[in-house]
């Protein structure tokens, strides 16, 4: 599989939102593959972040709001990319309730800006747009796996904004047939370097730092938890599909395979155990609605892309916990991430030899 990924070597890869959690991991992964990475992102606080001066010094970085059409266009014209990965977004469900306008304009207008620039200037360049597992219609909280052909529908500003991103992305390839657009619907991604509020792992880490008891809002909610490096691998394989397939547009689920869906409580207990902690407080007085069951069918990604989860649930929790432990002991977040990425490459090579 690493041989496939060598196609990215020396390629100019433009990433929006590269200073965020998944964007930073994608940046490091591509740099390890030998790609020429160009980033476009809002400025952020860098304390304990993967994205720091080490990252900036290794790539070409543009700063700007994804909603600023002209600034984005100028950056892309100068970069002249071979691949584009779109991760810039307002990614938080609860924030979308509290700031719906910013959520809609960032996620929808930002995606529309990028699509229009690609349509006019880079129509044949592969464009991979990251959306969400929350685009599927599960308002009735059915216990089922959603495939790429399942009905799309949202129940909050965040999920609705991502559904609209899916729809406008699929419409653009009909306007210009030589476009190579892919959307990726990912599960709940776990890994080091995520400091976002109202996400399970960052909230647990902050409670450990502050020596407070973590509070769970939805202990019995299930999610298709996915390790960040497995997710990034999926993104890159989707990018290769955009090059090799004759399809102008397609969508892929990237989430846990087999029976790796776990409850929030199961994630919490296992994560806290790695820190020799166990106290939990449960408060079922949610102000905002969230879907109870989310489960993705990633069969299409397995069959077409040869993608699979390399890291099992227990191991992904352990690796994530170790990332935070090391960084909290003042190791460089960038270097820890780089080391884990190299270890992941070894894991891919090992599996390649087994199935050769």
C-alpha cells in the first residue's frame, strides 16, 4: 500500500484547514511521503498543538479565512496544486447551535468558494472534500449501518451544513465533466493533538490536567470511532481514486470496520484507565440534541480502495493516551506525531508483506 502512496512524492498538495487536528496529521503524513505541502488556514493558538513552528518551517503556509474568495484564489494560483484536500470547517456540533451563522458561512460558503475556484482554474485537479458521518438521515435513531447510498439529512446546523456541502460538491461535476471531486464521510476520529471543546478525548485530558471529574453528556451514545492515522490513510487513498477512476464524482465512508463501534462510556473508561483514573460524572441534561446511534458501512472503501483499519480499538486508545502523556511531559507535539506516523508506516509495510 505504501507503494501506492508514493504517487504523492514531490506532488504539490494544497490543504485547507491544515492547522487543525486532522489537517496537521495529514500535513505530517504527506511530508513523510515526500510531498510538497501547501497549507491554507486561519491563525490559531499553538500551545501543545501539532501545528507549530516546526510544521511551518517544513511547508509553504498561507493564512486566511476560507470565506475570503480572493485570498483563497490568490493562494491557490500561486501554489498551482496537484491535489487539494479541503478540511477547513467549523467542526463542532454544539458550537453550530450557538453560532449557526458562522457554521453555515464557513462550511457552505467556504466549500463553495473552493469548488468555484477549482471549476474555473483547476478543473482536472483531484479535490477531496471532508464532510462527516453526521450527513446521514438518522433522526429516528435507528441502529443500522449507513452506506454511501443512504439518505442524507441533518438535524443540527453542523450536520445540515455538511449535507449541503455534499450536495453542492456532487452538483459541480455535472457542470464540468472533467472535474475529479470526492467527498469523504468520516467517523469520530480519535488521536493526539485534538484540543477541541465538547469532544470526548480532549475533555478527558483537560479534566485530568485540572484534576476534576470528567462529565459525560451522552454515555450510551455509540460512534464509529476511528484512529486518526487510519482516517488520514483513507483520505489519501480516496485522492488516488480521484486520479485513477473515470468517475467525476464519488463518495466514500471512512470509519471503523467490523464491530469497533463503542459507546462514549466505553471510550471514557478505557482512556481513563491508561492514566490510572476512573471517576466519572454523568449528567443527562443535554441542552442540544445529538444523534444517539451513528455507524458507518465502510465496505466500499475496503473493496475499491483496499482501505482497512490498521489499528484496533484498544490500541488506538492507548496510542492516543500516550501522545498526550508525552506532550504533557513537554515533548514536542510535532515530533511525537512524526514518530507515530513513521511507526504507522512500518505497520502498513508489515501488513503489506503478510498479504503479498
